[in-house]
C-alpha cells in the first residue's frame, strides 16, 4: 500500500473540504496513531494486520490533508517506550517500517511530483542498521522538496528530544562555539529534531485516550510572547556586557555611551556565535545521514 | 461560490457555539438525571461523553457539601469529611497529584478554593493550581485565605492542625513542605522557562568541565526539574474553560497525564469533580506496552 493515495475526493468530501477551507485552517497537524491493536482485536485480526490497516488509514489521512492544504503533518509512529513490547511485535513493526520505507523509495518520482519532504525524528541509533540506512535514503532523497512535509516520529519521546537538544547545546559549549549564558528558549527550540517545523496547531489522538504520551511536549506548550522573549534576551545581554566591561575596565564606572556600545557589540557577537553553532549542528546532523547513506551504498 | 462556502462555514460555527451552550445549560438542568440518559442526550448532541463530563453518578452523596453553620454542624461536618474520604477510598485509582488548569479569563477564588478543599478531603496528596496569566501566583495570599476559609466552612477543619502547606516558587521564599496535603500554585514561568534554566545550569557545569555533554541524560534533567518541587508528576489535569490547550502547564511533567475537561470552574460542584475522578479511575495506561 502506497504512502500517497492518489485520487480525488468524492462530491460530499469536496464540498465539506471547501466549506472548511473558507475558515482558518491549521498549518501543521500532529497525529498520535493509537488503537491499532484494539482495532485488530475488535475485528478478530492479527496484531500485525491491525498495524498494516493503521498505516493504510494514515495514507488516506495524508491525502485528506493534502486536499485541505495542510502542508505539514507529524505522526507518532513508534515510541522509545514501545521497545518494551514483546520481541515478536517489535520485530513485526520494524519489518513493517522496512517495507514501507522501501516502498517510499520506489515511489520517488511520485514524491517529487507532489513535493513531499520526509523527515524522521527520533533516536535513530536505537533502530536496526539496515532500517537506519533506508531512512537516511528517504530523508536525503526528499530533502529538497518543499511543497508539503511529513515528519515521522520513530524511536521518539519528547523528553528524549528535549534532553538531546540540551546535550547538543552542551556539545556547543564543549566545542567553544557558544557560552552557557547563550542558552535560551529560542535556542533550545532550534536544537530540537523538529527545528525546521513550526509548532503544531492541532494535535489529534485516535482511539479516545486523553493523554500526550510523551509527544511534542515542548512544541505544544505555549511560548513566551516575542516581546517578552526579546526583553528577557536584552536584559541578559545587558548583564553580560556590564560584567565584561567591569572585568576589562580600569576600575572607573563606564559612561552611558560606553555601556551602549558594549551592549551592541556583545549582542552582535552572541548572535554570530549562535549562527555558527547552529550551522555546525546542521553539518553534524547532515553528516550522520550522509555517512549512513554511503555505508548503505557501499554495502 | 467562495461566498457560499464562507456563509456555510459561518453557519457551522454558529451551530458549534449553540451546541456548546446547550451542553452547559443541560449540565445544570440534568444534575439529577441518571448517567444513561445523560449519555443519550450527549450522543444526540453529537458530543463525545469524555468532553462533556458526567453531571451525576450513582454512588455518592446527594447532599450539597456546602455548609451553613448551625447547632449540630460539627457532627455533620465530621460526617461529611468521612463521607468524602470514603468516596476517595471507593475508587480503585486516585491520583496522587492533580492539576487544576483554569483557562477562563477571570478566575473565581472561591470556586477554586472549593475544588482544592474537596480534592484534599477525598485523599489527593498534591493539588496544583494553574492559570495562563499567572494571576493565582500574583494573588497567592488571597487564594490561601479562601482555601482556609472554605476548609472551615465545608469540612470544619480546626486551625491548629497543619492541614495545608502552601508551596510557591522558590523565589518567593515560602516554606518547605513538611506535611501533606500540599497545594502548589503554578504559572507559565514554571513551564518552558524552568526547562531552559535547568539546561543553562547543565551547560554551565559542562563549561566548568564538571561533566561532559555525553553525560547529560533524561534522568539528569528530570532530577533537576524536580529538585525545587519534589512532587510526583500530575496523573490527572482537570481543565476548566473552552480553550483546548494546556496553555504551557508544566510541559516536562505532563507526559503521561490524563486530561479531562469541565466547561467552567464557576459554580463547579463536588459531583462534577467526583465524576472526573471516576472517569480517571476507568482509564487504562499501557505505558508503551
């Protein structure tokens, strides 16, 4: 079963879609695809068949999103907690993922036609190597597309994502690229796996459960208003610039002019540091996928 | 054509508002009705029962827990206290930590105080109160006074016993908890900001070569985020108001929290709260397995 189900909507679906599009629409929707096993039990199927049906429904949902002009979709495919399931079930899910990513690579032209960019978020090191290589191929192959975006969360939990972002910032400090005082809310957001996506407007969980289960906890939380963020950053810069002036000064209190100059200089330096750090981080992440891809090719 | 679709959209929105208003009106009217009738009414209005909440249930007291002082009140209040406690015990699963998330603009301190007192009486150890604008944090003392007053009125607690410990942000220099139950007042600063502060602290220790970046783990960050508070994650958050968002409530701590909604915290009744607790009782957490 293909990732992109072709075909137009029927009349009723088209009318409903047009009515909905007349109002405000979310730009980014996140799905927790829950309930596959309960569905399989209800229909007296094997669990694996339940997961397959779940995937088919996902493909149909992506088609609806495309028709509704929802450009970005994030799905919670496999949590790090799911590794606790029986070996058979985990192996079955990995095999399903393998099949689906192989199918994806076969449909490359179709993906290019629709401009679909696939990103996979999570601790990919926890997955079998061949699956990692397939994922790398899919991600690199669709990197340049920009009409719509599908983020698949695989071996993902939100706490792990936030911790990883903190680890990356600590790596930046270790490498001397940034200082600990540069750590801020926007910088943490920029270090997440999902840094290229806007925050989701809507989160939908199927099967009736009412919890987040460690999914997009940071992204779904309200952020400080821009003005408040800017003010906080300004205060922090002012404090650091004053400290710097004091330590490099000659004991006399600095003039207002001197303080303003120091503040501007400090802010400019900080912004440059952060840019360099984010670029280094991007290179590190790209090389992870490139290494996997070349290992896959040479194997 | 676009104009027609626009008009149809507006009509649909109007229907949604009417639906919501009807649900709120029915909740008040059907307080005495049985659960099945309520479910049928909600199904008729095409509203999932989980969203609407139950206005009534079979098991508990029908008496209004709001007291009025009169002779023989002490005995009645003691009766009420033990009844609330037995309500809590009759549930298989009671949350250790409950969050009250108020999304409405003007909070009512009396109603929130009622909720806090009922939660504590039923046997919940930690109650967190949160609103989007940090108003509860700003009016800390007013909330505490209301809670103490409601405790007197509803349960007849005597002032000499330490029944409530009020924990606020470390910056306010309030006392450390020594006895339960505990009330915590949270604001948006306790959310992402505290995660950023913990991150800064970890980066600083990396800067000072006290640890390496690879040493940073989920449990390390978890310990830091729990250090100043020392309470378990909220198992249940009851959201009041029409806004469908957590509005920044403790993002790190809510990974496994069940979210249940009630339309409003104004004039909320004990039965509303008990209905939510019973719903929580029937939830099944598989924890990934």
